[in-house]
C-alpha cells in the first residue's frame, strides 16, 4: 500500500468524508537526510556481508564512480551485493545508467522510500516509486519534471490522489499543470494547505475564487492563521458566513495585529455593540480606529476622543462629529495639535474659530482655524459684514502669533478697524500691514498726527500725497518726527516761512528752512534766530539759492 493510499479514489462517493476528516499534513513530510543517515547506520550494524564481500563492494563502488568506460561502470553496479552502496550510487550519481541500474537493483522497501523522496534525479525517484507500487507518485514525477509539456499534462490528468495533486501543484513549474491539479482537488483542507505554501498569485486566486471552497471551519482557520498571506486571510474572511461566524470575526477584529486583516474583519461586523466594545477595549490601535470609523453614537465617540491613548484613534472619533459643544470640549482638553486641527474641521461657530485663532499656542492650529473663517467668509458676511471684520480685528490685535495677525489683516477692508489695528496690535509688522491697506489719506493723516509709534507715523506719511494734509501735519502734528517728514514734502512758502520763523521747536525751524525758496526770509532767519543750528541751516540754504 502506498503512503497516500489511505485516501480513497472514489471522490464522488467519499467527498464529505474527506472534507470532515482532518489531515495531518506534518505526517506527509518527506524522509529527511538525517532519517536516512540513522537508518543506514542501523542497517550497517546488522550487515551480514563477509569482509571479502565488503571489500568487493567498495572496489565495485570505486569503479562505478570513476572508471572511464561506461560499460565497466555498469558491470561494477551489476556485481554489487550491498543495498546501501547501491543507494549511494542511485541517490545522486551523474551517470544516468549507473544511477538508474543501481535503483532498479534495490529491493529493500525502506531504501526505496529513501530514494523516492530524496534522490537528486527524477528518473531514480520514478523507479523507486514504481517499485513501491506508488503509481500516482510516478505520474507526479512526470507531471512535475518531464521535459515535454504534453507528457506533463497527460500525467497530471491521470492522478486521482488529491495529496499527490497537492504535491504537483506546489512543486511543478508549469502553471498549466498546477491549474489542472487544482481543478481536480475537491478537499478544502488540501486547498487550504496549498494556499499556505504557494506564492503563485494566480494559483491563490484560483483557489480563493473556487465556488466550492466554502468550508467555514477551514476558512476561519485561514483567517485566524498568521502563516497565511494577509490578502489570502482577507479573502477567507470575506467568504465566511458573517452571522454564523460572528464570534470568530469579532475575535480577529479585536486582536489582529495586521491592519489589513483587522480592517476586513471589522468591516464585516454589523453590530454597533461589537464595534463599541472593540473601539473602547481592543489593545490594537488599528482595530480601534476601524471600529470607531463605523460607530454612530456621538456620546461614545466623545468618550473615545477624550480618552483614547492613540491620537489617530481620537482623530477618527471626531472626523464626522457635528455637535459643536462636544467638539469644543474635545478641543479644550486636547494636548495634541493634530487632533485639535481635526476638531476645527467640524467647528463652524465664528466665535469658537476666532477664539482658537487668538489663543491656540500652536501656529498651525491657529492658522487652520483662521483659514476656515476666511475661506467661509461669505457665510459669515451674510449675517453682518462689520461684525465679521470686527472679529478679524480681534485676531489681528490679540493673536499669540504674528503670522496669524497679519493673515487676519489681509481680510479686513473697513478702515476704521484697520486704524484700531494700527494702534493696538501687539506686532509692529501687523500695524504696518494695516497702514498699507488704508487708502483714505484723511485717515492716514490723523494717524500720522497722533499715533504714538514713530515707525507707524513715518510709514503713514510716505503714503500721503495730498498737499493740504501734509501742510496740516506739518503745522498740527503732535510729534516732531512726523511734522519734519511732512515738512520735507511741503511746497507752500508761506507755511514754511511761518514755521521757520515762529515754531517753538528748533528742529521744526531747521526742517522748514531746508524747503524755503525766499532768500530774504532765509537771511533774516540766519541773522536773527536764537538757535545756532537753525541759523547755520538758513545761511547754507540762502548761499545755495544765491549761486
């Protein structure tokens, strides 16, 4: 009886029996080299040959291995008595005649099995299987290794033993042969074993998509077993009857480390209770994320968002959340900037977004909030345009980040608000940015006359072209630097002469003298002004004009 003969060949009558009886695949392993060595040592201990016969066999071995004449090598093989020496020659000798004749002379069934599973060349393996009456294994050798494709296909079609077909499928390099082998296998356990050991994607797909490959026990074992490729496990999961195998699917969803498999398992769970249990209790963050994605109860999502240790789970919990009160609570308690940014995506309240823009310590979070306010400006402007820009003004004045302040100013058009920013913002660049947006020279003039910051005053006057406004600043400004800058642009000789003669501040008188065109007036100032430097400036200006 062959090694695989315990599987009946009448498949139609015995299919259910085969499917229900577990196969111990580990027992089908080939005889190992160590097994051969140990068996040979035992046989040699009981060797009944005389010393003379042993010496003859060794001499014949030497001739069979190394003699130049093939006939002499074959003759030496024919004279040998030792089955073990014949095995040595059959196992891996390069000479086809030496190895095949050696194999054909062996009668010991144990040695024949050793050759059948370990001989280097297929011709020897075929002889050994044939002598053991294992005809289907002979066919398998042909199916796997014959040089002619036609012979390979004919051989595989003659094999009925499904375990032998499995061997062909796993070891043949001819894909057509493999496909033929699979099509003739009905035992789901054997198909599952091929899945575990094959790397050929076409073979894998052929098995997975086989409509008869539906045994839930086998499919669940594949889905649970990390020895299988993750994509095979997912396919097995998807073929399982979800209702009948809910506990197994839930177990995979709860504990699986592979994100791909875990996701597939959770996708098949329909119960919100199961999903909530996984989201709250699974040790795998991948499981918790996928379960959270399918949870509908916002109170549960809030609990996850507030308490899960993994920020990506918390992010998933708030992705589709609509309750702004919950979102604000989550935002307020959250330390991670990425999670806060995710919460902002679902916050619509202008008040909340403005508050975040002003107070968040993280620049990116604050920017995300303000960008949302700006990108949705039409929604907020419809209610009250002034109120919308007033909120932006608050950001421009009070934000913890200069970049945010300037970003807010970019969307303010109301000049009254821009004036307040220029006066109250925490950042000089923001104040200057506000000034740059003001077009009204009357407004700019008021800033130039009264703003406390010299940089603001200077940049404001640079924008003023109106002569009357410049004259007004030069006469009525509160700060000398602004008045001096304005005077440098004034052409009105009457005003300049009056300032040069009568202003209390010598710096103002100096500045006025630099633009006076009247030599007589300059000479009078040069002779009579109480300040030495004013007199010098007037004299130099007069001298220049007289040339």
